[in-house]
């Protein structure tokens, strides 16, 4: 019995220290390779069009990092920001990608995401429910089975930029998705940036 207790104590401490190394390693990689642009809090930098990524789910982060690395996102000649991320991901292996996903998911999302002035959020909500909710979720919380990310943690100018890229064919949107018109975009952004994301912190 004593032997068993010693053995399980060893196993348990082994598991615990393995887990803390994952968290530590993830934090280390993020510090070394990502904070220069995304900043310590992951809230991004408008002057370089760097996305706020804090609070994005791990599956989406991992998938996008692989897409950048493998040339599926950022390949278009006019995708200047996508190219920046392509070069940042070239030497990331799948394990680091998974670590980074976990780390970023655990970061506190940006609360104040409204910087643009135009748009009507009531109209935006109607357009959202009609054209977007089927993939991105009833409250824009994201739906993994559709590979559609939440739209409640990114800042409005970043989302606007991505919608422009979708419209211009610079980045590809989900299969079967609908790209909004310019006017709809303003209303949609007013709505999306008004959604309270404090629940996302508890993930
Ligand atoms: C040289 C600056 C720079 C560095 C360093 C950088 N990024 Fe980025 N990142 C960007 C830019 C700019 C974008 C916006 C890309 C776009 O507009 O398509 C971005 C976008 C992203 C996205 C996509 C967000 C979304 O909502 O789809 C993820 C995820 C991301 N970065 C993670 C990382 C991680 C993890 C690291 C560290 C390994 C990192 N980035 C390092 C500049 C950088
Ligand atoms: C058929 C499913 C589908 C529909 C409908 C859809 N989307 Fe998407 N959307 C996706 C998928 C999948 C992605 C991820 C694309 C990728 O992997 O690069 C995405 C990505 C996005 C992004 C980029 C997010 C980021 O962090 O970079 C924005 C913005 C977006 N969608 C907005 C919308 C809006 C607004 C609508 C409604 C007008 C809409 N989507 C309708 C599936 C959909």
C-alpha cells in the first residue's frame, strides 16, 4: 500500500510538472515571437494593422497559424498583413502551434472594440441574424463544427479589414458564406462591437 502511495504521488507530481511546463513554454513562445506586434496583452496595434487575438478559441488560433504557415492564408500578393504572419509562422511546429492556441485562448479579450463611428447596431443585428448567425452562432460566439470563429473579441477596424479582404478575394471566407455590402458592414460592426464579451474571459 505504501509503495502504491509513493508511486501515485510520483506519477501525480510528474503530471503536474508536465502541465506547468506546457503553460510556461506557451508563455515563453508567445513572449519571444508574438508580443512585438500583438503586445503583452494580445490586444494588437492599429498602426501596423495587427489583430487583437486575446480570447480567440484555441482551435481557431491553431488552424489559422497552420494556414499562414502552409500558405493557405496570406498568399495573395495584396495581403500585406497576411504576409507578415506568414513569415512569423514558418518555423512553428505543430506542438508550438497547439501551445500558442491554449495560451491565447486564456488571455483576457479586449473589451472596448468600437472605434468606428458610423453604423446602426439595431439594423446590424438583423443582418447578422439573417446572414451570419447560421455559421458564427446566435450571439457571434463562434461555432467550431463550422470552423467559424467568434466575432466578439476582435476590434472593429480589424473585422472591417477582413470583410474587405473577403470582398476583394484577398482572403477566402467560409464556403457558402455571404459577404455583406458596404452599408451592411458598418451596421454589422456597430452590432458586433456592442456585444459584451466578459463571459469569454471565463473560458
Ligand atoms: C510582425 C508583426 C507580427 C508578429 C511578430 C506576429 N503577428 Fe500575428 N498578426 C499580425 C498581423 C498584421 C495580423 C493581421 C493579419 C491580417 O490582416 O490578415 C496578425 C494576425 C494574427 C492572427 C489571426 C487573427 C484572426 O482573428 O484571424 C493570429 C491567430 C495571430 N496573428 C497570431 C500570432 C502569433 C501566435 C504570433 C507569434 C508566433 C504572431 N501572431 C506574431 C502581425 C504579427
Ligand atoms: C457558411 C458559413 C459562414 C457564414 C454564413 C458567414 N461566415 Fe464568416 N467565417 C466563416 C468561416 C469558416 C470563417 C473562417 C475563415 C478562415 O478559416 O480563414 C469566417 C471568418 C469570418 C471573419 C474573419 C474573422 C477573423 O478573426 O479574422 C469575419 C470578419 C466574418 N467571418 C464575418 C462574417 C459576417 C459579418 C457574416 C455575415 C454577413 C459571415 N461571416 C457569414 C464562415 C461563415
